[in-house]
């Protein structure tokens, strides 16, 4: 009995050491797992941020392509304008008597071209009046209708100067929706024109 009692105290320190080792290993595993989870979470956030940056850069590139920056103003090449007298013309409406009062300004290449154009002004005004008289109020009330009319007037104003161009040649992309089923027409490459554009100073339909 005395020998068994003497052996009992010697066994308890070994069990205590094992418990301490097991606890230490568990703590180390928890720490390692926590560090690994933190690194994985941080990597996930970093990947998300990089993806967001890439998406933002793609949208920025698309916006840059969609909207072209305007050219800076060059005082040496300031635009020259020739203002025409206001046109008052009966429109081609059949259901009611309607008329339009339209102020038109021609943007020309330079001052010299402006002086030359004045020599052809009677023929230019005649062509513009004929175009306006063929329009109905519905044709010219919308923004698209006005842009189409400006291109048509541009083509007719150039005819007395010897330029035989179609309306489609002088329209910007998006000025008018293509007609359903109509074949896509390739735009002609234009030479420098003495009349660069037609602008409306005022537009009243009654």
C-alpha cells in the first residue's frame, strides 16, 4: 500500500504536461487558422477593389470614346457667319393654314467665301424658300425634323455655287433614324465646302 501511494503523485505531473501541450497546440492552431482567414479575407477585398477599378476604367474608356472633346477655340480661325433675312413662308399643311418664320445663318469657310456667297444670294434664297414651302408643320416641329431640314437647306444653298450634294451627305451621324428596310448608304467624302453649316437663328411655326 505504501508503494502504490508513493507512485500516485509521480503520475499527475505527466498528465498536467500533456494537457498543457494539448492546450498550446490548440491555441497555435487557432492562431494559424485566424491568420489564414484574415489573409484570405484581405485578399478577397483586394481582388474586389481591383475588379471595381478595372470596371471603372472600362466605363471611363467607353465614355471617352462616346463623347469627343470639343476642339479648342483658335482665334486665328474664327468662324465666319452670313446672316440671311428672315423667311416667312406658308407651309404645305392641308388641314389648316400654317406658316413658318425661320431665321437662317450660314456658317462659311472664311470672310472671302462670305463675300463670294453674297453674289449668289438670290439663287440661294430661292432654293431655301422652295424647300421650306414643301414642308408641313409636322415635318419641322421635332428636333430630328429640324436637323434634317438644316441638312437639306445646306445642300440646296450649295447648288448655286456648283456643288451637287445629297442631303444625306451633309447629315451628321444620328441626325435621322434610317428608314426600316432601307439599305445603308455609304457617306461620301466631301471636299472643303464654302458653306460649312446651316444654323437656325429662330424658328416659329404657327
